[in-house]
């Protein structure tokens, strides 16, 4: 019996040493605390993480080391553990000897018979710092995205305004005016290049179709110079108007413009030309009156 008892004691002693060695080598923080709020036993990792000595940590209530903002929540969860609840994933901040605070993630289980709490904690300071940095980055990205959306809306609004202004300028540049029932006139002024002549063709043909015009008067009184390409474009415009079932009339041609038109060597016999806008309008009215009497 003595031999068996000695062997049992050896096994128990060996297991105790193994548990002690595991306790001392643990990376996480292991603690035994009393129900009245004091640490009773701590793994060496507490000294490494919190920098306080073993004796300093046991001499004061553990709540003294908790960040003031976290103390109410800590008191609440300790009361739950005292009443038999299992604590999992509770986080609070503990003050180090240097004055900085480190985040600890706690798990605790009560032993009511002995009036103790068995606790483990993990230092999650770096994890929380990274989460906070990530949250800040996400918030910044959202702010940037919102700013970009606002900028895009402002840009779209500005582009729409530019388009409207361009349309106004375009209409002012070469307005299409209904001077009589089914008679349109396009008073052109200044320098007329091929691009402007092409825009006039598009707008005038659309207006002839939309309004069912019988005559379209192209008034060149205010035009002093055109190049050969532009002159060809204007003559093409008159022919295009005719294809839509209307008649084109050119009025107010200046001598140098007439010279450019003639230099093209085109057949101008079908072109109706009048000296001024008044003569062109009178011609259109007479023709429509004659057509109605037929």
C-alpha cells in the first residue's frame, strides 16, 4: 500500500508540475479571481502585457486597472459571473504601468463552491487598432466617394448648362424665324464657314419638316465673305429644301459672295435669288397666293 500511495503522489505531483509549467508558459493571460474583485493567481503573461509586478496586480481590486469608461460595463459582467453566468468575448481596457491602455478580450467561468472566477484573456490591442484604422479608411473612402458623386453631379449640371448655353448661342448665331404663314427665314451674319453652314442645313431642314413650310429664305445680307466650300454648302441647302417639297430663296447676296458662288461653275438657273429680304418675302407671298387661286 505504501508503495502504491507513493506512486499516486508522484503522479499527482507530476501532473501539478505540468499544469504549473503550462500556466507559466501560456501566451494568453490566465487568472483566478475572487468574487469580491481581486486577482488571486495570475500567469506570468500578465506582468509581460501590463508591466505591473505580480504583487501590484494582486494588491488592488482589478477594477482599479480598468479604464474609467469601461468600469460600468465591467462591473455589470462581473455581477453576471457571480450569479453563475458564463462570460465570453467581453472586451475592456486595462492600464499598463506606463500609463497606456491595452485591450483585453475576456472569457470567465464561475466556481460558486469556492467563490472563485477562472478567467482567460487575450491581448487584442493590435487587432482593435487595425479594425479602427480599417473603419477610418472605409469612412474616408465613403467620404471621398460621396465627394466624387457630388463633383460628378456638379460636373453634369455644368455640362448641361454649357449645352444649353451652346444651344442658345447656336440659335442666336443663325436663328430660324417664321416671318409669314409657312414662310421661314434664316438671317445669316458675319463669317460663314463650312461648319456653320452644315449646322444651318440641319436646323433649317428640321424646321421645314416640322412647320410644313412652303418657302425657306436664306438671307445673306450680313455675310461679306464665304469660301468656295461654304458656298457649295449653301447651294446644297437650297436643293435639299426643294427635296422636302419647299422652295429655297437666297436674298441679299453681296458682290464678292456672288463672285464666289459663280466661280463654282454650277448650274444656277433653278436658284431663286432676290436683292433683299423684303423682295424675297413678297415673292413667296405672291407665289402662295397664286397657288391658292389655282
